[in-house]
C-alpha cells in the first residue's frame, strides 16, 4: 500500500497521515521529518541538506529525491508507506513517479482532502497552542469559552503562532493552488485519487479514509 496524502494547509493531512500509518502499520514519511533525521544522523546527504537549510534556502529536489529513495529502501517500507509533503509541484511529481517506477514501488492511491477556504481560515486563525504542554486548541471548536486564556490541562498560557495570521494563510493557500494542486492532475488522469470530505471531525475523516482503503485493498487481494 504505497500512498500519498494531499490537502491544503489546515486540512489535517499530517494528522490523518499519522492515523493511517498507525492503523495500517506503514511508515509515515514526512519530507520535513525525513530531512531532520538525516541531519541528526549527520549523514552525507544530511550534511548537504543542512547547508541549504542553514542559509534559509530550499533543499534542491534532486537531494530530496535521494533522501527519499534512501528512506523507502529501508525495511519498514516493505509493506508500503504514506508520503506527506511531497510532491509539492508538477516537476517533483514527475521525478517521484520515475523514481518509484525504477524501484518497482509505484503509488497505489492518492488521498485528497477537500476542505473549504472558510474552514481552513477558521482552523488556522482560530488555533491556540499551549506554551507549556504544546497541545493545540481552537476557539471555534464546540463549547469553547472565548474567555479561556489558559490550557485546560496544564494551565499554560495559550498562544497564537507567529505564522497563524491572515496574510500568511492567504499566501500558503495561493502557493498550494498554484503549485501543489497541479501535481495532483496526473494522479487524477490515472484514476488513483480518493477524494475525502475534510470538513468533518478528525475521527470521522479517518473513518472514511479507513473504510475506503480497506475496501480497495481487500478487493485487490481478491482479484489477485
């Protein structure tokens, strides 16, 4: 089960990727986590990536692909994986497709979380993070008291992240629409995309994903 998950910022794709990883026992491969691991291990690839990151530059696609190939070759990916955060544009999609075909590990399905712009803005602009335990809350969640300033769990101060502002949200959405959505088109053409209503709660969204994936891959086993 080789998967990719897509979704605009605030869609919850990172959370869903972790849930899928745990339920189906396949590794969640996040581009950011993958780069950090290589840097922490002080590998040759990690050192090259660190040179770009330390200067505030984007890590070149060719280097990301090398690190991704190394990650997929690890034993825990034998039964599959779920990619999160890559590809981010059509060029990356083409390179990724070629790499996975060479490895004999083509993408089986692509999950696309569909969320409205209004919901995204509420999720991001309403987000509050505990300065102590780092739990996330949202002022738009049901029964939330708008006067709450402290974490209900540890009494730490609830903070607004620096990048949780309307200008940043608009920019991130524009980048997603302009670049990342284009990388979905080849997967739609190949009938690999599963569209999921991301407006629902995290648990309901995962229930929908799980049901569809279990149905698809059970049928695949039967057809074999």
